[in-house]
C-alpha cells in the first residue's frame, strides 16, 4: 500500500542551532548541497508520496521561494503550505491544529528537523499490516538523554511516550519524529488535537503528548527501524553528523 500524503512540520526557527538559523528556518540548512526540506521531499517522492503539506512559520517566505524553485525544476511531490501564525508561542500541536484538515486517510506526520534515508521511509510506507496510528522508533545501545523523545513499547504496542520518561518507567526506545496514520488513525488524531488545543495548556502541548494520551485509551503501534539511517537536527553537532550521514546516500 502506498502512502499518498505527508504533513511536514517546519514552522520553527531552530534557535538552538545559533547563527545557522538567524536568517533562515532550520529546514533550509543544506546537507551535501540539498536543504533538509529538499531531502525530505526527495525521499517522499521516491517512496510514492504524491501530496505534501508543509506547515511554515519562521521566515515562511524563504520556504515558499525554495518550494517555487522545486516546482520550476519539475521536482515532486506536489506541495502546498499552511502558515502557522502562532509558531512563536505554540508548540508543534499548534502546527498540526492549523493543518488539521489534512489529517484524513492514510497520512504521514513528519517533524521538519528529522532526516531519514529512502530505505527507512520505504519500511514506514510498506508497513500496512497494522491500521490506526504507528510511531516509528529506534533503539540505543546505551541510555537515553533528556532531549530524546523516549518510548515504552511492548510487543509492538506503544505504552508511553514523552521526554520526561525515565529508566524506571521502562524506556526501551525513542521516537524519530515520523508517524504513519492509516484507517481511522488520522481522524482519531485530529479529534484529539482539537480537544487538546481547547484545553488551558493547549499551546504548550507537544503533539506526541496527544499520542501518549491516545495510547492509554486504545491501540497505538510502533515500527522498529533499528539499523536504518536517520538524524534529528537540533544542535550544531547534529549538523556535522547529518552531513556525514548523507555523504553515503
């Protein structure tokens, strides 16, 4: 089964990257001559994703210009943007709230600072055996740090997810920032996003906190991609690692 649509969350500035994002959003940092966003869209197109919604915020016009260059060059997939005017004050649940109308049918939700190899994405797209919500996970040989989006999973089912989880909670994986929704999964998620944004703390909620809540109410699955190549770009040292990684692609 081909996953036709993806939502990429690229509204943030990426201030922890210092001077690299003073005048451009994180998703336009280049790795091996291609921006992070270009590489995400290239992988999406190579894996059959034909429609992408990019949520923009900081320096949105620069992203629009980059996307227009792709269109002029005939590079797929088809992309439309949704501007999140609250990117400075709302967490990424706010970005999904702005793009909630796209949360329908088979859909990927992809963090704008997560770069994945084509081989990894092929596994995510091909994993059609479990309908609903599926969180892509990886594992570490050693402990997880404070910035990891930690996961507790059991038999392929998500039990808990959050940065504040500890070893005592049974952490045994981390989310890479790529989720697949099939069947009624996107609709369930959209309803939960709308409910979360109506709460007093709605603007401060990470969308994976919403996933954690859904996992307490019903089935949320995991896909283990251990051994595949991916990288999250949050800090200057991540840029060096990502540059080295894409050199082999």
